[in-house]
């Protein structure tokens, strides 16, 4: 059985991501305004859910650097909240 495939037959994956974005934008533009609004709100929620861990990480890092003036439980709670703050993003994606 000969299963040789040339590179010209497989296609290029270099332009795949911009092509997918263009297809998604075209698909969303064809949807009713209610679905377009939902898509916009979901995108905003995804960005907020990505900003949340950044803020929690900054607070945890600050508390770790000022460990002499901060109770130990606060530092442990801040570092525990960091991975937990990633949960909303994983749920949305």
C-alpha cells in the first residue's frame, strides 16, 4: 500500500489562524444582533478573567516581598487564590 502524500497536497498551516479569525468574524456578522452582543460580552468576560489572575499574582508577590509586616496566613491565602483565580477563565474557554 502506497500512502505517500506530497507537501502540496497537505496545504499550509501558516495562514490558518488569520483564516479562522476571518471566518469567525464573518460568521458572527451574519448572526442576529442578540448573538453578536452575546459574543461581545463573552469576549469581554474572557479578558476580565485573564486580568484577574494578573492582579492576584501582583498582590501575592507584593505580600511575599513585605513578609515581615504581613501575617503569614495572608501570604498563604494570596498564593492559594492565584491558581483559583484562573478558574473563571478555564470555565469560559
